[in-house]
C-alpha cells in the first residue's frame, strides 16, 4: 500500500475508502433535523398545546406536581427553550447554544423521570438519547450545511465553543434543579 501526501482539503480518489467530506455534513444535517424537529415539537406542546400537548396550563400543573416553583413560568421557560433550541438545531443557527438549550432541558427531564428504570415508557432512555445527541451536536458543530457557516464567528466551529456551551447547560440545569423541591 502506498501512501501519498495530499494537500489539506484535497479529495481522496474514488474508491479509496476515504469518505467524502460532504458525508459528514449530510450526517450532521440529518441528526440536526431529527433532533431539532422532535424537540421543537415538544416545545410547542408545552407552549400552545399542539400535537396533544397540555399547553402552558397543563404543563404548568405537571411542573408544579414535579416540584418546580411557579409551574406556569417553568412551562413557558421549558417550552421556549425546547422550541427555540430545536429551531436552532434545525437551521444550524448558533448550534452550540441550541444544543446546550436542549441538553439543559433534558437534564431536568432526566431528573424528573429518574428512578423509573432505563427503558420507556417510564425510564430515561428517550431523554438520555436526546441529551447525548444535543451535547454531541454542541461539541461537533452543525457541519457546512447550516446558517452558522455564514456567521463569521462560528464559520469555523471550535471545540471550545461546544465545551463552553455544554458546561453552561450543565451549570444552568443544576441551578434550576436546586430550586426544585
């Protein structure tokens, strides 16, 4: 096997077994769309009662029963966080922060459902999958098929952006959990 030196960014010859750089971007787009649409839909359930959701009133009652103060306010915060975070992921807009918004919300969802085992419907597998996917997107960035690609500060995603966003999500989620009874 011969090794050739190619300039950085040069495409590998067809059939070389090296994936196209575009495959990475398409894969991230698929993940962003699936996660973003799912989370945004859950946010609209909380805010507007769409898709069989409880709206602010019903979701607020759930938050109050789960030990959060000001159930309605928490429903609005969770609904906005999920909706805006999901939309951010869909479009690849401020992706580290969008991923952090979803991660922080899912940390709280995990805390509420903890103790019900791992598997759905009572377990945490769903929330854990959403949380880990959001953290992964915050760390990797959105790929080139995103709005972030056109924003000067985010054009070249840096790992540090993702690490800071994930840390912010963990700290803020922890603070919210501290006010929970």
